[in-house]
């Protein structure tokens, strides 16, 4: 419960009171429905309907692979250049 506590404190709400509300809401649903924190009101909220943008994550992972490949290619080219300089070619 570190993240909800930090969110509550940063939003200007009492962290302990907010954690108690979130825990009560979670217990009331039987632990089956996730509970979120509405930072504008400090009350528990139902995060159903809030979607994480999968496309952004997919593009980030794709970009990471491309960047890593480019860095490895640059490293390989630099090593080949240094080898050519040492042999005098």
C-alpha cells in the first residue's frame, strides 16, 4: 500500500484515513474487484473503465530493441575501425 499512501499524501489527504477507506472498500468487494484512489476527492474509486495504453508499452519495447541493436552495431563498427588502425590498413 505504498503507492496509494504516497498518492494520498501528495494529493493533500490524510494517508492513514485514505488507506483505511481503501482497505474497507476492498474488503467490502470480497477482494475480487480492484480498488483505486481518486486523487481529486481522496475516496476509493472503481478503476473499471481505466485502461493502460498497451500501444505505448508495445512501441517502447520495440524501440528498446532497435536502440540496443544500433548500439551493438556501433560498438562493432568502432572495434573494427580500431583493429584496422592497429594493423595499419
